[in-house]
């Protein structure tokens, strides 16, 4: 997200450039979507209505098409410039994408209308996280899925990221805190639906250089502070007649 208001923190010029870069597309977006696709306990819905919440400049569209073949794709962002770039990206890809100028904490989308909701690297830009998550729950159909991929406080609160990007530091969370917030909202998921990628770019102290040089080995899960968390969480089917 790149909109500056009480709900968002405006991105830096570097950040806006980076979100168009091949590094972002190939090593961040593509990897996250492929990982999320593998976290489903069962096959995802066929030809779903897929909502990209915080679609930015639309660089996720082609990867979402490859992974989920949506019957209908909606992109939401609060920044007009990003939406224009998303529109151009959709045209270049030959994709029909509906774009909505909307705040994630106040989505202009009908109740229980979405099959899959993709939220990638958006939450750490949001001030009203709980309200946004409640909106995600509202617009998802019973049995619909939240595809959540986020950087944690351990990554956001480093000097490199603070220097290059802007974020509301008061709302940053650990992996465990994000998962608890999602569970408290009412979503369901198990350990098999969660992953903790430990990717080179998420190690802001040295970007994995020391491991590449053989100076040290990566810390195993449980002995490190997680920098990323991905989860596929389902809205319960309870109450469906």
C-alpha cells in the first residue's frame, strides 16, 4: 500500500521503485504465491472470485492467474497511482481485472462474496489491522480462504528496512501474534497450513551473505526469530443452511 492517511503510511520513492522491480516479482511475489498454493489442505475453489487486497501495482496478477485460475479477479488499493499502474499491468497481460479504490479497513465489496482473498505484504502497512481483518472475514464466503503472507516485526524493525521503507512501527507483530490475531477473528487453520519462509532477502542484517560464503549455517526453525509467516486460513462453514 502506498497511500498516506490515518490508516496507511506512505511508501518511499525507493519502495515504489522496488515494488516494480524484477527482484520483487520473482523472489518475493512469485515465491509467496507458490508457497501459499502448497498450504491448502484440499484443492482450492475452481474458478474462484479472487480478491487481491492491497494489489499495489498489479505485479501479482500473472502469478495469481497461474496458481488459481480465477474466474473473476478484483484488485483493491487506496492509492490512485498504484491503481493506474495495476490497470496498465492488466492490459499488458490481457487480463480482465476489476480495480476498486478502497481502504482495506472499509472494503467496498459485498458480504460473503469472495472465494479467495490474497493479502501479501500489505498488513505491515496498515494501522487498523484488526478492522481490516474483520473486513476480510466479512467479504469472504463461508468456507472461503484467506491467503496471508507477511513480514514480521523482526524484519520490519531493522535499520536497513527502516532506512529504505516506511511503516507504522506501533502495529508490527511477530509471526505468533499475526497467527493469533487471525485465529481470534474466527479463521481456522492448522500447522499444515502455515509456513515460516527463511528467505535470503528477509535477513536484513546480511541478506544471507554469510551463509552463502560458508561463514555460518542458517538457524533452524525454533532457534531463530521468524521474519516471514504465510498462512492459508479458512472461514468456517458453520451456519450455512
